[in-house]
C-alpha cells in the first residue's frame, strides 16, 4: 500500500509541475524519465543493498572525522567557555564547524579538484539526459557550492539564458545545499538521510524545472564557459578565504536563526489569540498533511511532520531541523527519513531574495525576471523537495 501511495504522490507532484508548465510541447520527457530512473536506482542502492549501506557509512565516517577535526579548532578558541553540563550550544557545536568545511571547500577548489569533478559530472549528466550543458553543470555545481556561488560560476553565460533556462538554473540553486554546511546538517539530523538527499535533490530540481520551464537548445549553441569562483593566488590564501567565507556564513545563519525563530514565536502568539491556541506550524501541518500521507508518512505522525515541513518553507531549513531534532525519538524511522530528505535543501521564502539578488548583481534585467517568477520558483523547489522525500520513503 505504501508503494502505491508513493507512486501516486510522484504522479501528483509531476502533475502539478506539468500544469504549471509554460511550454508543454517542448517538455524533455526522455530526460525526465532518465532522471526518475536514476533516483530510483540511487535510493534503492543506498537503502536496500549492503554496498550502498557501506558507501553511506564510509562517507558518514568521513564527515564525522572532519567534524572531529573542526571541533578541535573550535575548542582551541572557545575551550575556556564553560556551559552547563548536558547543554548543547548550537553556535559553538554546529555553526562554527561551517568555517572548517568552507576552508576545505576553498582549498579543493584552488587545487582544481572540485572543478574537475564538477565539469565531468556535468558533462555526463548533460549527455544522458539531453539537457543543455549550462543547466547540467549548474545542477552539479549546486551540490557543492551555495546558491550565490553556483550562479556566479556561470555568470558569463547569462546573456544566452532565456527565461526558461534562467528558471532551471535558479531552481537548481534553490533545490540544493552547500557542501560547506552539510557538516552542520549532520550535526542535527541523521547523516545517511542528509547524504542521500544531495543527489536526489539535484535530480528532483531538474525534473520539476524541466516540466515547468522546458528548454531546447540547438547543438551549436550548447556550450558552457565555466568561471572559477576562487580568486586565491596561493594555497594559504585559499585557506584564508575559505575560513573568512565560512565565518560569514556561520554569522549569517546565526543572525537568520535569531530573526526567524523570534519572529515565529511572535506569529504564534498572534495565531494563538486569533485561532484559539493554534500555532502557525499546526496550521501548516493541516495544509501539508494530504500530500504527506501520500509521501509515506504514517497518519498518526503526518500533522507534526507537515508542521516541520511547513516551518522550513516559511523560515529556513535550520529552524525546521532544530525543531525536528527534538521530535525524532517520538516518530517512526520512515518519518525521520522522509522529513530529513525534505528539509535538506534551500527551498524557502528567503532563498527567493538571495537568488534574485545574486542575479541582479550580474544582470539587472534578468534579476528582475527572477523576482517576477519568484513564487513559481519556490513552488517548484518545494515540489522537488517533496519528490526527493517521496523517493526516499519508497525504500524505507
């Protein structure tokens, strides 16, 4: 029964994306089919085979070891700060680790290791899906870099991007996460589900965006000119730049959490007075519950899970993750997996401004266009997150 509901959920998600399409005649059904198959194979291998379990376990161990190394740096600087026993200080234990991960990312970029991997993975994706090279490269690039950095890497291509191609590029950025903060996610939620979400969300963003904004690019015009986002002239400059960028990200996330969590409490106080004690999360839980049941979440848990998913959409993934962290012991493993995969992306209201602002800085006209289809972008990215979570639920 769960499999039937999951297939129905996939049909509903793709059906909504199809109805939103602005060029139904040019939809790349072949590419969409290939990517759906890739999701099924990826999820099956990772969740249902010993090889997949071993791969996830080894990657998780690698991230956990990096977290240990990063913790050494944090403790050297903050080791004299005494906190109450049993208390976890999120800024110290999670956010500051972003600095170390951003440093590693910067060094790997300077050494041309990441650009090499991204280039050939992008080419392979374009070849098997028949998607344009710019969109394919950007989708892979978005797994490793943040929304702004991934878009900046293709800024020289902006003049040739139509509105539909711009939508796909923006959707990939919103449907992804930055590798520099994956360590922070793993510090909150189960590593195996976070890691599986990375490739699933890459494919989901492209699948949904290819339905909503189909593109056909002549072969002679299909090329990508990749710009290196690293300006470092030496290894140590790359380390310094990465550390500074990581520090900025940690502070930005901390500031956003303070603002969003405080605002959420304010809104909930207002809701309590107007709706007789209901919170915004509970209202969102009721709205998302129908699709949540189809996604595979048990009916007894769907309202709470829907509330977490709704919180992520209206605030950001960190706020929702922190709320969900305290609920995980009270829900089934299937719900934990589905919700974790859903949360592992940038699909929320604040991302509209980040992406539109980045594009605005590159091309003012195209920045205005991104702002114009901002809500459509958020709906598409949310559908992508639901597709990924549903795929995960099929094999849990």
